[in-house]
């Protein structure tokens, strides 16, 4: 589970990060609204924790901008002011739940788990692209109604392609999303896995779906 924490107070951000990492979450921290918008728009997260009072851009404006970019990730808003207006405007801007500071970690965790469950149900719908079909609940994949057996990593890679069709995905984006690593030497492994995936998805079919964009990365597209 991957979480983005947008929080400028280092103490609070570290408290959340440490606690979530102990629960086996992968956590990215953004220290201001602009950074939050940039990370939230680039990467896939299962849930976002958003402080309201942030430098550069406030949390509600970030949520609104993310929703305009069609980022549907569930958002838990943190607010220091428990006024009704704050909460109402938070929910209006597209946040899914809120928590008033200070909060107990157990409460934060319970709210996050509920949001992740809800998000997963909403994402549970089958993905299709050309004659490919992927079921995110059972992790099964078919091409032309023939089932394809994939390893967990191959599945993760294909799901990432299918959630971002017709978009060139760089090796860095793929590394960050599917492996949670960013270092450069890793990119060879991505090429290896893309080739494994191609053998299973494309080799036996005339129409190839996974294409190399030389010097940039890969794209899932029909021609
Ligand atoms: Ca703050």
C-alpha cells in the first residue's frame, strides 16, 4: 500500500511516516502544497493524507487540482481547526474524510484502512484495452478470452500499463510505481520484465500492444 503524506510540520509528518511504515505501508512525504500536487499527480497512491494549512498552496486547493486532473485517490484531510466550515469546504473540494489535529495514530490508521477499502472497491471494475482484459480483484488477465498466467511483478507492470494506456511511461515512472525504487541501475530490470510480459501478452498475436519508445520508455497502444 502506497501513501502520500502532504504535511509541512516535520514532527507530524515523521510521526505518521514512522507509524505507517511499521504497518508495512510505503510512504512518500511532500512538505508543501505544490510538491503534494506534483507527487500526487505523477504517482499512483492508494490513499493521500493532506494537511489543510500548507505553504505555497493550501491542502483544499491541492485536492481540487488533483480532482481536476482526474486523480480519484481517496484523500483524508487533516485539519487543526475543527470548525464546521472547514470540514464542509474540505468535503466540497473532494476530500473523502477528515481528522482533527491532534489525533491518535490508531484513529488515523482506522480511517485510512476504511478509505483504502472503499477506493479498492471503486477500482475493482475490470480494465480493458483492445482485446486485453484485467480483473484487479482476482488478478487474472485474458487476451482474446484466453487466460494469461502472469507472475506478481508482470501483473503489476501490466496493471500499470492498463491504468495509463496511450501514455509513454518512462523507466523511472515504472520503477517508482511497480518496484518502489528510483535508482538508475534498476532500469535494466524493467527492460527484462517488459520483455517477459511481451512474450506472454504479445508474442502469439499479430497486433502488438506494448511498444518501445526509444530513449524514453514504453507505451501500451494499439498501433
Ligand atoms: Ca500545516
